[in-house]
């Protein structure tokens, strides 16, 4: 018979031991949760990112608060800031200037905090769009290194602009009345279509933007706006334009649910229109003809509910900046720019540095 010297545990000690183990388990779970939400002692509510609106008017770039539309600051330029693109980190602004109404002067990188030019590249211009999460910059048909402006790739297609979603590398390009999807990171074609109306009548495309789904393309022609399916070649939606303008744009919310189509008049006295389209249901929500302005550019805020509207280089008095709510169809308006500034320029939105 074996005898043990260990004292027998009381039932109370077993209960205490179980409680201690359960408490330590809860502590470990809480610690892991703290690590997942960026550490204990910090609020679990994510920091709200503030955004700036950058707008070129004559020889200046005005900086607005995207929430209140309050004017925060401005950057003076020697030439006309025709096209703007804010970097994804909010620290830099890329600007295509014009010598006059008809020719590009150069592409420049500006440090927003110091307002100093980091680099300038002559003979570069066209629509600006960041690729590969900000690691590359598309300017017209050239892909550049944002750090120094070196051209690293030239893409086939339209030199006037290749337009795609705010993220990703796919863009829509127009050449010889054909819309092509191009992977800007490689220069390879990912499909093409000849846009047309539902009655098979040919459409002469002037502007095309790829939807975030990588399949639908929103196209402005001389007299029609259509949405085409790049896979089937079908026309999914069509609507006649109020004016036969070549200065309009299409803005798409980041979630791909809403599009705003601008139709600025080609000359004074012509009617102006702006359409809001539900892309989930493929229906026209509202067509504005009562906003007495000459907006041609449109950019969506990250909330997917507000579209910023601005003019571009019409040679007339500058117009106020507008913020359109695409849910309730109301809009806010900034004050007019100074009366000595007459030519509207570029527009873009970026996180506040």
C-alpha cells in the first residue's frame, strides 16, 4: 500500500483555481482584441480622414475643405493649372499647366505643405491618374514614376486621356472609334468594342470611362451617352445628350453605384445639363437643366454620396464650386472666385496632409 504525503485539495480550492484560469483566459482574449484594434488604451473608433478639394482658377490653385467647402488656402502658379491630381498620401499635387487655352506647357509635382515645385517635365500633359496604389502615375498615354517624373512606359491609344476607376490599373481608351480596355501596368489590351446605339447605329466616341467592375464602359459621343458591355458588346443603356458637347465628363462613385454625366454648353446661350444615373438599376435618377453654370468636371468624394462639380477653361468668368448630393439631389455652392480670375482649371480631391 502506497502512502502519499500530499495534502488533499478541498473542493473550495478547485473552484478558486477554475475561476483564476477563466480570468486569465479572459485577459488573454482582451489583449488579443486590443492588438487587433491597434492597441489597448486607444479608441476603437477609426480616425476620420479629412479631404481637401483642389481647384484651379486662372493662375491659382484653391484648396477647399471637402466637408464645409470653406476656402483653406491657395497656391499661386505662373501658368494655368489645367489638370490636377492629388497623391494618395495627400502630400503632393501633380499639375498640368497650359501656356494658353490650347496647348500644354508642362507637368509639375508640388509639395502641398511647402507649396514648392519638386520637379517639372516639359511636353507632358493629358489626364492624370494614379496606378498601382500610387506607385505609378498615368499622364495622357505615358506612365511615370511619381518620385521624379521619369517616363517608364508609353501606352497605345488616345493621347487625350485614358480613364478608369480610382483604384486598379485598367483604363478605357479611344482610338479610331474603337473603345479598348488597357492594363496600364503592362500596356496589354484586355478587350475592345465598337460602341453603338441599341438600333445598331454607330456612335462616334469622344470620352470613355471604365466602370470599377472592369466590364462596363460609360461613353460620351457627339449626341449620345451610352453604357456598353465589353464582354458581350451590347448597349446596356442609352440617353440623348442635351447638347452636342465634347467637353463633358463622367464621374463614377468609388462603389460603382452612381454616375454623374456632365454636359457643359459649347458656347454662351446654349442649354446646360447634368445627369445622375443609378448604375445598379441602370436608370436615370434626375437630369438637371436649372443649374446656371458651366461645370464640366466631376469628382466623387469617398463617401460615394457627394460629387464635386467645377468648370474647365471656358474663357469666361469663373463659376462657383458645387457639391452635389446624389441621394437627395441637393447641392451646396462656394462663393465666387475673385472677379479678376476668369478661366476655370483642373479639379481633384485628396486626403488632407
